[in-house]
C-alpha cells in the first residue's frame, strides 16, 4: 500500500492556481497527477500502479461542477459532475436520456456518488496483466504499461510498436457522447483549448489520450440533438461494479430525405470506435444495419481480458446493435441502466 507520507497533496481553489501549481511541479521535475473523484486513481495508487508523488486535487474548483443549458439549446456539463447526478438529473434524463442511462450503468451507487463524468471519459485502459498488484505481477513480470519490456497478452508485440499496449478502453459514457458529437474543453498552464471528443482518443493502451499531463478536462458540451435518438447497452460479468466487456451505443437520425445510423463501441479495443451509415448507401434499412454489425464487429480486438468466451464477446456486438436499433424504432425511452 502507498502510505500518505509518500505523497504530497495540494488543493488549489481555482483553475489558475491549479495551472500555476502544475507549472511549478513540472519545473522542479516532480511527477504529478490531477485528482478528481479518485474512484480509478486511488486504487491505482494503493496497488502501486501509479507512483507519481504529487496529487493536485480539483475538489475545491466549483466551476468544474454543474449542468446547464447553453443558449443554442445544447448542454454543458462540468467535468467534475458526479455520475450519480448525471444519472438522476431531470434535465439530462429528458434531453439526453442515453447519457443518464450510461452513467447509471457504471459500477455501484457508492462509486457513482464519487466518480465523475470527466474521470469516466479519461478512465485508464484495462488489462488483466496490468490491473493487479505488484505482488501478483511477479508471476509474469511487468508489462509495457507497468514499465516492463514485454506484453504477456500478445507476446509478438515489440518495444516501439504502435500500438504497443493493447489494454482496452472501458468508458460507458464515451460511446454515447461520441454519437452526440460532444466537445471537450481543456485548460492548463499554456491556456485553454477545445477539441471534438472523437479527437481525444488514440489507439494505444499507454499513450491513449491527446491531452497533456498538465491539462485539466474542464467541461463537456453537447450540441442540440433535434430529432436524434441514442440508445446504450453494455455486457458485463455483473450488472454492478464491472467495466463493460462490450458497450454499444446506437443512434438514429434524419439527414435530409434519408436516415442515418450511428454506432459507437467500447470495451473491445484500445480506443472507442465510432461509425456512421447512410440509408442511401444500402439496398434497404436492414442492409444498413447488417453493414453496421459487420463493421463494428470487425473493429473488435478480442483478447482474453475477461471471463467471457472470446468469439461470443464479438458476436454480442451485433446482438446489442440490433437490440438498440429495435428499441429506437419502437420509440422506447431510456432512463435507467440497460440490462446486461
């Protein structure tokens, strides 16, 4: 266990203070990490998976919390807003019910009370060979992600390969927000910037985010969703606690005189996959759905990283896509966690 005497803990009261503190620590050569809800970081510190000695807590920076309507009809959510609030907020359940449902499907009520939307979007990649204690890791040696020189999962991977690490991306909220064309806003010592959520993720289990170590995810903005419908389902070993072994978000919308199908998947690759399909490019609606199932299933890298049979996990992607499409066409409202 990492004892408190090995860590320095800082609680700036504003984004400017946090940025200045990050710059000072970097100038001193001291590794640091921002602490939000801590539901992913604290276990990593206890298991020695993360050994940066300085924590910059964001808990006192109130502008990082909250949900509000934007003048254009979109929605702005502070990155430090808890998943429990997102699951329960009446406005979100009305405007973007799939996001509330995805948030409600994460872990347990106790964890959702602490975990944040920003943390879920930036959640560390998972692998059975990495997410364990140092003691357990001695059985196979440290992998690339743990500072080692081999990959127990895929033995052919060499140092310098891209991707080097195949730990899987497991956010529940990211697929929904990808289909909603969400934009994330970042702040740091060098100023503020924004980028589409699609640009945030990179295809590697270690270098998986297009965000600098000294940048803070401040808020997520969702543009208006006129007529667009999204549905999210996940497959997990248990209905609570577990990250998604497969998570599938599906959207249906109109584009002129034709319909458009969107699919986003999580839990099956080093990064989320997002795909779009137009009805006019296919013989009929069913052919469009078939194409979506084939494309999304082909995106999956199915390695032995959980308890489900490998081929069955891939097959379930198409099942969840078809279930989601059927639910949207039937006009079913999504206001709570989807059954696994």
